C-alpha cells in the first residue's frame, strides 16, 4: 500500500515532468552545484531531475510492492521524498491561508510517508538484525569462555 503513491506520482513525473518543473527549479538551483561536483554524469537541469526522481520512485515503488530489496527500496524512496516535499509543498512561503494550509497538509502527509518508509527500511520481519546477532554472539562467546575456566 505504501508503494502505490510512489508508483503513481513517479510515473506521472516521468511521463510529463513539465507541470512539476516550476516548483522543482528553486530546489534544483540550490543543489545543482553540489550535484555537478558530487556526480558529474548526473544531469543538473530541473526537467531531467524531475524525470530521474520519477524513475527512482517508480522503480523503488515496484521493488517495495513486490518485496524485492525492500529495505533498500524504502530508503531510496525516503531519499527521493525529501526534494519532492521541499519543492512541492513549501507551505512556509505561501501567503494565502487556504493555499498555505493545503501545502502544509501535503507536507505533513509526506512526513508520514517518510516515517512509514523508515519503518519499512528498519523492519527485519521478526528476524534479528545485525546488532542483535553481534551482541548475542558476543554473549555466547563469553559464556563459553567462562565455562572453560571453571
């Protein structure tokens, strides 16, 4: 269920990025110099980045929905949600109270999606995580050593 919004909105951005470009441009203008230094092969224009973000959301959403690379997909989607939220719902810049409230609601909705993605990324499906396994192994080793010294 969590993946549906990413597949839907990602495919819309991938197929027709133009409606999103005006809102994405201020964020792209801020991060473009960093992107050019960090990943020179990556495009730095707003249209290409909106499309790229849409593709990431479609692929991440499909992976999350099918349970393949679920944790990586959830983290990637969480990362893609940050620029989408900042560009799409800057409620703090709106002066019209109705428009401000609408964007604030969508901003908070995206925060909820972000939280759900973090839970999906951290969920081990009941299996112990690496930290638990490490502690458990260390405790077993200590018990074995204590028995040997007795």
